[in-house]
């Protein structure tokens, strides 16, 4: 779920405790909607992440590393000028809502102290991050809102900041039994959790369900004793800041599903992983999800381009196959021309067809030859010979073109498979560079869109026998992986289809179990993932060569054997992964 008001409250209190008095040493903007402040607090460098992403808006300390554009944006430059060297005065939630203020004491060029405020509004697709001056004037924002977008509230540099429209709800820290009872006593009995979410600021449905479960009797949806339920709810909300015990809710596969600031009795306690700080829990829950979402967004145009070219190749291939099929009649055209020439004395202009002897299929054979009545018999013969020559040329040309089309289709499908295997920006950028080199994508010239990225790494697995298995994620990485392997290490690849190169980091005799697991990985990371059986060729790396001028990932090999594998997800998940 998105961060609700309760979680934001816990996060703000934790950040205030850990960052108050800290000095902002660095400001970066890894994404259009994300600002990262490096703060020196309590003799330690801490990275404060303020993210206004529509789906993953949040604020917390992070230990993750981020790549930045080669040239910072205007917003980043302004924030560096305004905030670098400033001291954090406070981090506070506003009225129990999903709004956080980070107040800073900064010093201008004249040495005068000035107040600056960062405002993070966590509101789904309306999320925003703004920088205000000491008079609440907007200096800049990650998302500008003009009159056409909203007549209620505009966000533009130079305008006075107006908070989001107030909701007719009670702030969690101001809930009293009397105030809550006054809201609920006139309502028709229904779900108590829904009533709480409708009348208390910042409560998600999940949080409201948790509170209702704690204050109501088992199986009860609406309290029989409403005043007592209101008293217990107010008491629970009053004690809430003392209950901090961050948890991440994990699913059956171990993936992060949700983050809680305190244990939720309404969820399986065994599925809740404890963390020492809420920032660590939020980081664990959101970072991977946010990265995958941004990778999907960045790869969307690439995938569309690849699919468009795949469709073109498939149409081209169908036409070439049709040409080849029609060219199969070329011998028939030649035989008809020969039959006409051999029987010119029997034929006359104006005939539409003739039954002629077919010496190519025996002495008693006959062939029906359609004739153009406007042409002489000799001209009809020449017409068939021309069709024969044309069909023969078409067959030769279409065969060559079809081979080229099949090769291009194999390349494009391999690129699509590589995009699907990306786990970070580095792998995606390597694919983009390859597609730019081959002319399928335009070169990016805007330095604000380009990033300085580290070299990507392959998947790294550990077999049941404790042997490392490396799996390439794209063609460029496949080249590095294979060409950098030792001569006697084992190399694997799915036969005659796009897929990853797999290297077993062991020489000499390799245990059978490790060979099976590596072959299973080669099948899983290939186009044949969902096939019943995938042929996997394997040989020592010394028998694998890269032809001169070959495309990335293309190899020739000898002395190989072939194993037939069925990729099973359960087995793949059982192989220990060391690095994604």
C-alpha cells in the first residue's frame, strides 16, 4: 500500500530524531521526482530520500546507491545553491496527513541566515516536492500545476504555497473519545474500520482494519458499546508513537508486500520481518519495487521499438515465404514452354489451352497448357520461359533475403529477451547502446538524460555443490562473460535460440548436480523458457570462439554435448542466488 498518514508520522518522527541539527553536504537528483540530501549528522553521513513518485512516494533514509544524470537539472542546481551547507531544524508531519515539512536554516551569499522549507506531499499521482523560501513562496517544484490542470490549487515558482484542501477529519494526534464519538454516534451501524478511515486523517483501509481489530471484540464489525470503542481507539492513537517496531510484510516467495511502522495483529506474524529502523524497512520494501517500475518505464519505448521491428520482420518473412512457394512452380513454367516449342505445328493463335505430350513424366503423359489467345504459340512459349527465369531469380533472392530476415528476427527476439532480464539501469543502457549501434534506436544527445553508470554484472548463482554459476543478462554481457572465462571452465547456451551464456566457475571434473543446475539456468534464461524441453549445448570455454565482426553474444563452438532440459520455476528458485 502507499505510505499512509500513520506511517508518514512514524517516518517524520524518526527522521527528526536522526537528522535534527545535521548539515546538508550534498544535493543530487537521481530522478525527475526524487531529491537525495546527504546530511552529516551525529558524525555520520546519512542520505535522506524525498520521493514524489506517483506510485512510490516516500521519505526515509536510504543506503542504496543511485546514478545521476551527467548534467544536473535546473531544480537540482537551485536546491544545491539554496540548501548546501544548511542545517536541518526539524522534520515534521502536518496534521496527521501525508505531508512532510523539512525546515532548514541556510546562509545566503551575504552571510545572512534564511529559512528554507522542503514540502513533500504524498498523494498518489498528485504527489509533489517543493522548495519554499521563508515567506512560503514557491521557489521550485518537481511538478508544476497550472490553471488548466487545477482551478483549485496551482503550483508554480513565484506563487505563495497553499496547503492541500483541508479534509473534514480528525488528526490522529488530536483524537479524543468525545470528538470521535460525536462523529460516529449518528451513523448507521456498519464497518467500524470504514468509519474510522472516513473520519480520521491519514488512515488507510489496512491501518483502519488493524485498529478496529484491536479495539473490537472478535467477530464484531460495529461496537455494541460505541463510547467504549471510541475511548479505546483514542487511547490506542495516543500511545501509537511509543509502539514503533518496523516490519516488512513478506509474501510466500519472500517478496516485500507492505511496510508497517508497528506489528499488525491482523496479518500473519510469521510473515512480518523486523527491522531496526523504519527507514530500513521502507528502503527494503520500496527500493526494489521502485527500481523495477522505473526500469519498466525506461524500457517501454525500447520494447515498443523492438516489437515494431519484430512485426515488420514477421510480415517480411511471410512475403518471402510466399515468393519461395510461388517460385516452386518454375519447373512447371519451363516444361510448359518446352512443350509448346515442341508442338508449334499443332498450335494456332486464338487457342486458350492445349493438351500436349508430357515427355518429362513418361511417354504416355499429357500436360494441360493454358494459352493466351492474343499471342502466337511462339510468343506463349517465350512468356512461360520468362516466367521461369523470373521465378528462378526470385527463389534465389528470396532465399537470401529470408536468411537475413531470420537472422534479424533472431537478433530482435534476443534483445527483447535481454530487456526482460534487466535488473538495473546498467544492463538496460548496454542494450540501448547496442540498439543504437545497429540503428534501431536514435542516439541520446541530451546530457540531462544520460547517466554515468557502472558496468553491469551478470547473475551470480551458487550450485548445490558450492560452485559459482554466472549467467549473462544481455548480449554485451554475454561477450564479456564468455571471453573472460578461463579455458577449462564450462560454457553453456540454449541451442539455436536466443538466450544467456552460462559459465560454471570450475575446471576439471564438474559434479553432475552442478551441471544440471547450470543447464536448468541456461534453459530458464532462454527463449525456450516455457517449452517442454530445451536443448542446451555445453563445452569447455577453450572450444568457444567469437567470429571476427560477429554481433555481440554470437559465438561458434565445437566439442560440445547436448542436454535436454525442462525449465521449472520451483527448481530455479531453489538455486541460491548471490547477486542479481
